[in-house]
C-alpha cells in the first residue's frame, strides 16, 4: 500500500521535540495537506509538558558530559520515550486521533562534522574517505520504537542520522520546513530560532532558484548561557530571565562582548552546527571569570550575555549572508525575551524584527510542527534535509519508521 493511503491524506500528525533548553516536551497536533510548495498546516493543539524534575536534572548532567553507565543510559532513554508517548497521548485529548508521530527526541550529545573526539587517527578517524572519516555524531534519546508501541501510532524518529551518515551536520533540519511555510514572494527573510542554541534560515524571495539560495546554520548561544547564568546568580531560585527584565536592569559590557565574539565558532563559515557541548557549563564558567575582570554585577553579566546572543546573531548575518534580509521572524522561547528582542531590533536598525506568530505560525511550537512535517515527508518519500543548511552532499529521506 502507498504510504499516503496507509495514513490518510490529508493527515493528522503529532510533532514532538525537547530542545537544548531541556525545559520540557513540545507537542503539536497538526493537520497537514499538500506536499512542498502547496504544503499547508493547521495547528490543532500545542502544549509543553515539563519533564519530571529528576529526569530533567539527569538529562542536563548527561548534556554536560557527566559519565554514566550503559544501564543508566538505557533507563534514561526509556524514561524519555515514556514521557514522549505520554505527551502524544495527552495532546490528542478532545481531538480525533492522530495517525502519525514525528518524534525528534532529546539531544544529549552533538558532535559537528569534522570534530572527532578520538584524536590521533585512532580507529581510522581523521583519514579522509575511509569508512571512519570524521563524520558528525548526534544522539537523541527517547526511542521511536517504544513510542510507536506505547501509543499504537506509527512513529518516525532518529531524523538526524541519515544526513550525518552522508557527511552532513544533521542540523539544522527545520529550515526546509521554514522554506515552504514561511517564504515570501518578494521578501528575503531570516527565520531566527532562539532556543537553547540559536539557528537561522535565510529564505530568499520565492522565485527562480530560491531553494538553492537558502542558507542556514546555528548562530551560537540562544538562551543556554543565559539560563545557566540565571540559575547560578539566583542560587537556583530561577531557571530563566523572564521577559529579560533582570538583564534589562543592567548594562552590557561591550569590550567583553567584542572579546567573546572573537571566539572561533563565530568566524567559522556555514554550514555549521553546535550545541551545549560548546555553549554550556564550561563556557559559562569562563564568561563569569572574564566578567570578574570588569567587576560586573549580576544584572550587568546577564545584560552582557544577552548582548552576546544578539550580537552573535547579527554579526553572523553581516558576515555570512549574501544579502541582508528585509525582515526577521523570531521563534523559540527567546522570542519572548523582550529585552533580547529589543537589542536585536536595535542592532538590525531598519530591518523589522517580528515573531512568526505575527505571520500566522506559532513561535512556541514551530519546531514541534516541523518534526510533524518531516515525519509526513518521510512517509511520502520526500527528502527532509537541505544540503545548503546541513552541508550534506545531497538530499536524503530523514528518519526511521516504526509501525504502531
Ligand atoms: N517569557 C520568557 N522570557 C524570557 N525567556 C524566555 C521566556 N520564555 C521562554 N524563554 C527562554 O526560552 C527557553 C526555551 O526555549 P525553547 O523551548 O525554544 O528552547 P529549545 O527548543 O529547548 O532549544 P533549541 O531550539 O535549541 O532546541 C527557556 O529556557 C528560556 O530561556
Ligand atoms: C543537535 C540538535 O539537537 N540541534 C538543535 C539545536 O537547537 C537549535 C539548533 O541546535 C538546531 O540546529 C537544532 O535544532 C533544530 C530543531 C533543527 O534541527 O532545525
């Protein structure tokens, strides 16, 4: 049977993701129709389901590189799959049942392509064109087979592996979905996600060979350093800077922002990807040491870290885009940080900074929606990666299908 007949067409899909902020599982129930240029989605329900506190803490430790046994890894993998399956069940309450799930899972480790950790060519890594050339590696927990079993719904998971296997970064993957849902006939747009990590998709006006002109990459820290700093500076009382109001009460230290912007990652040309492995605990520790030199108070530290996020985004547009966009559309939790949004608008001067909500696509649930669309494309046999975004040499089908 053709896959579209199996799941019905148009179809009701659940997209699930927990991102690098590890704040909880974003679930989106969407009705999807069309394929690419005629792709349409309707968000029927969107919800964030927080992780149980202990599970979140364990995941954050894993992300920070704390060593654990394989047995414990298996337990965490299952706990995440159970939580994702529960989220899929809950999001359907009051709605007709879904017939497909796209589950990104929880990233706990991301090694960008060309960044082998083994060194010395051990295992043959580092020798180009051998089976062990320095491919990327990206590990998402919450196995799809278990989600399919628990929900009884066919589940697509492990989306990044196929792109990585052919030499891509396996990230960012959302830009291909952005292209079809957010492109504009006359306007070049940047779709800027500000999650734990920031990523941008530059989408030129939708005519000619616009698809091949799309550029996308991870811009660097979104909220990851800010969240860690807030936790540290509030002695655990807060997990993030609501609306950016704490940072707004301070003053950015511009010499420090300039110093931080000299970091290699910001100068690496795209395609490129990153994660909490770089912009995580160790990175923040260095930032806090640097801040001592300038005797910054807590508010000033947060203002300076917020400025780093804003400046790294705009600096990367100015450095790597073929032309500046006519508009910027924000999404992800950072789009709710009013101070950060204000700083971005100031740095981008006359380029309007809006959120994707303002053009009809949920800024909170866009990533979850995108993994629903990627699962749908997998079922239809449509590739999900954009080689200009991930650096892969070609398009591939993304994700493994587990029958429900
Ligand atoms: N009202 C708000 N004010 C300020 N910051 C906010 C607000 N709401 C959310 N955030 C920030 O957004 C973060 C969560 O963003 P989001 O859920 O988009 O990240 P993610 O999806 O986990 O990350 P990624 O996109 O890197 O995978 C929170 O940790 C917090 O820092
Ligand atoms: C390995 C991984 O999970 N990367 C995430 C992360 O969060 C933002 C940025 O880094 C992005 O490249 C990617 O997520 C989105 C969903 C993507 O693939 O488009």
